[in-house]
C-alpha cells in the first residue's frame, strides 16, 4: 500500500467497489428475472409469440424413379465408396 494513502481512503475505495459490484449483480438479477416472468405471464400457458409456428407434420416427400441404368450406376458408386469394388 502506498505511504501517502490513508487507511480510510483504501477502505472507502474498497467499499465503493463492493457496493458497485452488488448493485450490478442485483440489477442484472432483477432484469433477468423480470424478463422471464414477463414472458411466462405474457404466454399464459401458450407458446411464445416471438417463436414461429411449428409444423405438426414433416414436409411431404419428393422422390424420382430411377431407370435401371441409374440404379446400377448408383449401386456401383455405393460399392466404390464402401471399399467393396
């Protein structure tokens, strides 16, 4: 501790830092808690309005019939990639 700083000045700075930290954590806690409670209250048991509506079923499937030559080429590709040449 420097010689020109009194013990009261050191204690004052320490106290101010502790008060500032407590205030910051308290404010963050209140804001976070308030937002969560407001979201729950606003939802009222429903989903949140900010979320997009979710589909109940998946998208319909699309498929293309392959010709026998395409099926053979695909089977050859699978064998090649699988290491079974």
